[in-house]
C-alpha cells in the first residue's frame, strides 16, 4: 500500500499539468498533498507503534532493577511473556469488544479475529495492541517477588482480552452515531491516562489486595521495612527508555494533519520534567531523602498524568500537571505503605493515582475552556467508572484464580527466590552458584 501511494504521488508530482488547465492543476496538487500526508501518517504511526513496543524494555529494566537479584529473571520474563499472550488475546477478542460495531455504547460485537488487509485498520489494531500489553505489564511490577509465573500470564490474558478493551469501548470505542457511552458524554482521554494507565494501576491494586505483602515488608507493630532492589542503574535506564517511548505513546494520538504534533510532543516532555521537579521538591521539604526510585517514578507519574490532556493543555499547565503528579507519587506511595499494601515498583501510585489526576486535570486546564463544570463532572464519571470497573473485576478475577490456581508461591520459594524455584535459572550465576547447589 505504501509503495503504491508513493508511486502515485511521484507520478502526479512529475506529470506536466499545464496541458490540463488550471483546474486540473489544483486537483492534481491536492491529490499529491493528500498522498504525501497519507504516507507520512502511516510512517509516523509505524514509528509510534515501535516506540510503544520498546517501552516494554523500559518496564523490564525498571521492574528488574527494583526487585532483589534472586527474582530478576521472574519479573523480566513476565514482562517478556505478557506482551505475547496479551497481544494474541487482544487480537482474538479484545479488539472486537473495543472497536467492533457498538450500537449499545457498551460493547463491540464485531471484528473478532480480524484479518482485514487495510493499512489504517491494521495500524490501529497494532497501536491498541501495544496499549493493551502496557495495561497488563503494569501489574507485574506491583506484585513482584511473590506472584507465581503461570497465574500471572493467565491474568495478563484476561486483562488484555476483557478488562482493558471493555472500558476502552466505553471511552474510545464505536464510531459515528454509535460511540461508547463515556465518549458520548464527552469524556476526554487523549492517549490513555485513565483508559490504559489507571486501568492497569487499579488492576494492580486488585491483585495486591488478594495476594498480600512480601514476607518481612511490614512488622506487626506497623513499621515499614525497606526491601531494596538489586540494581538502581537498571531503574534509571528503564525510566529513560519509558520516557523515550512515551513520545510514541502520546504521539500516536496526533490528528491526521499533524497540526498539533508539536504541542503533543512538547507537553509529553514537560510532563516528565514537571514530575521530576515535583518529586524532588516534595522529598526536599519533607526531608525524606532524595530516593532515586521516587524521583524516577515522579517523572513517570508526570508522563502518565499529562497523557490525558496532551493535546489540549498549554505547555505551562503540562508542567503544572506533571509537578503535582511528582508530589502525588511520593505521597500516595507512602499512604499505601501505611495501609500495608506492598507495591514493589509503585505502580498504583504512578499509574492509578496519577492517571486519575491527569484525567481530571483536563477539565481544569482545557485550553480555551478552563474549569468547565460540565466537563469536570464528565471526567469524574470516567475516573470513578474506571476505578470501580477495574478494581472490582480484577479483584474478582484474582480471588477466583487464587482458589483454583494459587497465585502466591510458597514461603520456601519466596525465600529462595522465584528465579530458581520457578525457572530453574538465575540472573547472576557467579554470585549464587554455591547457594543454588546447596538448595537443589
């Protein structure tokens, strides 16, 4: 398709139009412009899809660095595997539920197992497939170091097949006069602060409520014991890769004419910048210490939050949204520890809470129409709906799964590490060979 369009564009560009008169010149010029725009659109969407896929590498390094070395293989392999099974599930059922014919406003009822040979359709399918995998991946880091491998990848299949696409159908699905019911209300979430990130964060919360904290994380008297990850450089590298990939994550929301691409990319950058500043500021005034993990998560929280309004925020408000997100990341992570919810990587704070905040911020700072009460109400409806839907469904899913196939590894396996107990291999053999042989 791209080659054909390029050939047509080149033919029209080199054909002498003077013989056909001025009217034909105008039509031909318009056809050339349309063909070139189409080619650029396809190329840009392909780049964005690749960038969002590359974000999986960022998740892999971030989560791998935040766990102890004895669990590195397990969490890395979960990230590597969920995109495979999740992509398959989304292609089979998820895309149809999300973007199929949706006369009710609740569910799509067509396009299951899609095989259309259409570039626009295929690029949309791939782009959304990457989003679905992102929602599932968010869970893996939150429940790391005690969640068994097989139940996790089964749950990832359900998240990408049901939980994400059904809410996506409400917010983004349908077309013409048959939009999803949230879309009909005017709910605005440009690239998925709530649709992708909050849904993933709330699914992580549902899993954490079922599976419980790691051994030794909290004392009986309520003290919080830090369990340090094994590689902070991995965490920083993963954060930078996610930041880089986010330009594709948000950039794919660009209009066909690319008229607001610059604003989208600038606001993406400012979301991360604001998140870093907010986290550093809050850590400084509360004298908690400048923890690398908190500051990296501050940047990610800013990126998550700005994703909702990346196309409608003025740059100064993108900075403000990010800054408040950095503060929110630190405060909500501490709050979760106080109620003994053990989120290893801070996924609930970064994706759940910051996604909700960023979606609400759209109504506060919508360019040209700030603090519109009607829009505030609609955005709140979407935020609350996402929370209720994702937490209730995921909690029920994990609770039922736990009865059939225990989610948590045994205490012995948790102490030894999930790498050797579940995968029979370890990430750093030079340091652990004697220990592994003794326990084999």
